[in-house]
């Protein structure tokens, strides 16, 4: 079983899978997130074609409403 690190927390991730799958599991919408994978930003147009693999390190930011 493999793992990835998302926002500093370890998460089980056994196989290579598309980034949108992770975002869906986290309850996030592609339209509203910023993603960095292994220290490099992922362009919004590339999110759908980006594959997350065990060992990857991600930082994911989503805007929060309120004030």
C-alpha cells in the first residue's frame, strides 16, 4: 500500500490515479482549487490530466467564503 502527503498529512494512495479523483474524495471542485504537486504548480487546464502516484507530495488550497 502506498501513500501520498496532502497538506502535510499522510493519506493512503495505493495506485496511480487522476488528480480529480483525489479532489472529489476531499469534497473539492476543480474550478475552485490551487494545486502544487511535488513543489511545482499544476496549471488548472492540466488538473484533469495529472496523475497522482504513491510518494507524491501535494499542497491543495481552496478559497473560503466569509469575512
